[in-house]
């Protein structure tokens, strides 16, 4: 029997959640399965991946073939590295900006604080310039 690790769709219409299951390759996508290995919720921000790494490695060692998507999820959870014996690859997460991706949080907070101070100085200069213009306009009218 050929076993695959694949996604099984669950959830309501247009709100998918998935189970990661070990199933016979001949059974339908949402049909019969052997064991639930984990869950995947792509609609959350960030996506929620919950995999029992021990069971996933067990199935991989017994010849189960993961689908492309499941292989990516196993790499994120660390089960793939445990199976293949490689060092875990760093997981890249989304950052709000390039500055946050490269700088520690304290530096980002300082940068934000500096930007707020600079914005206040610019607003103050604009208000002073507007006041000077109104004073000049009044003196020209007289």
C-alpha cells in the first residue's frame, strides 16, 4: 500500500482549514485516512501549523511520500530536517518593513521616535511660516 502525507480539506465554504493526514494514495482527498498527523490553518495571520513531528517522521521513515505543500509545512515545523538529518533551515517570517527585518526592536523604536520628533518640528515650522505669511499680508494691506 502506497501511503501519502497530504492535506484533507475541512471547514466551511470559503473558510478552509486542513488536516495533515497519512492516507492510502488511492483514497479520495477528503476520504478515508490512516492517521491525522497535524493541522494547518492558512486563513490565520500568521498561518497556524500544528504538526506532531514524531508521527510525521515515523510515516516518512516508513515510506510515506509527502505532497509538495505538506513537504513545505514539514520543513517549517522541523519534521523534515529531523527525518533527513539536515540542520534546520531558518524560518523566514514576514516583517512590517525592511528596517524591522534587519534591525533589533530597540533600533526600530528609536527610528520611529525620531520620525515623530521630526514630524512635530516640520509641523511647527509650517505653522510659523503660515503665521509669518498672515502678518506679512496684513502689513501689505495697511
